[in-house]
């Protein structure tokens, strides 16, 4: 079982805790993590882009000149793609970019992401985060004490508006709850900071 130190908001080690081998101690599977990231990014795309084809552009109902004898190239409509203000040939139309992963692949990808953070020494467990007021300075000091000055993902056990709002405008810092975690955010952060109670919830969901 992996063992990890638990810190307080001042960056001091207060205890240690054992992590679940089934969640934080598996061999990371790079293939499924890649699949999860590709699916996540694809599912963020709206797919609402649209262009007008020659049948959708207003006008162009009359043949601009007769077929033969003018010296011009033959033309059937002034709204053909080669004309200025004509329709777009082979342009984008609304579509869904959605990719689906089955439950087993999703779970394996999440557990692989958790385990990779533990293996790399980038997971930090904090005993609790207390925000008595909306104060960015307090949260910035906590992150600095934990050595998480750069990109950090802070996982809270439950919705805490004061903590979330206090960290919202710190560059590179994101907050999440256990139910909103995804592989992309976990792998994209330099430091994965998890409140001790949130670790128990993660193990309960993914063990």
C-alpha cells in the first residue's frame, strides 16, 4: 500500500496515511489515459460551425449569360463557389464530435491518472482547507507553503464557495470536487492537491 504524508495549510507534515493500492497504486496505463484525454477534448467541442452552400445563399436563380457565344466561361449561377459572395464548397456544417468510452475504460483511466501522480511525487494530501472569509492571499500562501506555485488542481470533499472563490483568480489553479474530476485536469496539473476527506471519497468511488 502506498503511504503519503499529510500536510496542514502551513506546509508542515502532520501525519501520514495509507492510500488504496487499487486506486493509487496500479501500473498506469498510458493508452487508456490518452483515450480519455482525446474523448474529453472532443466532447468540449460544440460543433455548431456552419457555412452556406450555393443552395443556401440568397440570389443566383437566373443564369448570368447564355451558354455559348459570349466569350466568357460558361456559368450557371452567380452564387457558385468560384463567384464573390457565392456559396462555400465543402465547408463545415453542424456535427457532433462526441466520443464515448465504456465505464471500465473510464475507471481504469482515472485510476491510472491517480497512480501516475503518486509515482511522480506530485500528489499532496492536506488535512483540511479552512476559508473563514473570501481571501485570495490566504490560499496563495497555502499553495506556496505546499510548493504548488505553478499549475495546481485542488480537490475538495464538498462544495466550499469561500475556498473556491478565493482560489478562482490565482493563475494556473483549478478547483474540483470528487464528482467533477477528469483525467485531462489531473494529468495537466503540476501538483495534485487533495483534501484528506476527498481521498476517502475517491477511494470509495473507484476502489
